[in-house]
């Protein structure tokens, strides 16, 4: 059983690796237009349950892992991305706005938990790639006394980075991410509970 599962996972990974460009394009399109499409179909009352489940449990984890993969430097010594590299990703928050607005304003949601999972997972990925990097750089500078140096000489940069300061900065970033997730989950639950109480009050 374990061997069969491992073989299946390996086959899936090979499939993604062999068709990286295709799945990359599909993932980008799903991220850019998927949340808006979900909102549109739900408001038109034409959103099939299978579409929501597919987007939640297949596409969302794949997009989250892709965002995290982008946030992990693949350089010579895994230095963080410089500011001019990661700040171009801030617009990735924009495709999530329609789903946020719908989640906070809709009187009734057919899939509140699934929509909430989508928002939390994708927001966490974008947060790590953007605000998380801001926090990482600021935390490193506050501990080390200067920012991360990017000279283009990989071996020199790798020797120049203070890994003690880098570990401390990463801990600060991870703590900020966890705080962001907790606040987001509390906010989403509080909004839906408030909407539910309002709806019940109007029905009485």
C-alpha cells in the first residue's frame, strides 16, 4: 500500500515536471481569474459543488505550494530575494480582493468554510512572498546592523551572510506569518457569525 502510494505520488510529480510550462500557465490563470469566477458563479447561483471542491482541495494547495516555492530562493546559498525582485509580487493580492469582498459582504454563503480555506491558503502564500520578505529584511538588518548585501559574486555573498542573524530573521518572519493567519481566521469566522446572527434576527 505504501509503495503504491509512493509510486502514485512519484508519477504525479513526474507528470508535473514533464509538463511544467503547461501546469504553470494553468496555475497562473487559475490564480488570476479563479477567485473572481467563483464569486461570479455563486452570485448567479450556478456554482457546482464539484468545482468548489476541485478548486479548494486540488488547485489551492498546488498554488500555495508554488507560491512557497517561489518564496524559497534557489540561489547559491539560499539568500533571500532582493527588494527589487520580491516587490513585483505585491499585485498578487489583487485577484483575491473579489473573494474577500464577497466573503465579507454576502448575506449568505453556500461554501463559507471552503471559501475561507481558499482565502487563508492563497493569502498566506502571497504574504510569504511579499510582506514576509519585508519583515525578513527588516529583522535581519535590526539584528545584524546592516542589510543583506547583493554584489553578484555568489561565493562572496554566501560567506558574507550572517546565518545566525538570518535564522533570527526567519523566525521573526514565521511568527508574523502565524500571527497573520490567526488574525485572518478569527476575522473570517467573526464576519460569518455576525452575518448569521443578523440573518436569524431578521427572520424572527
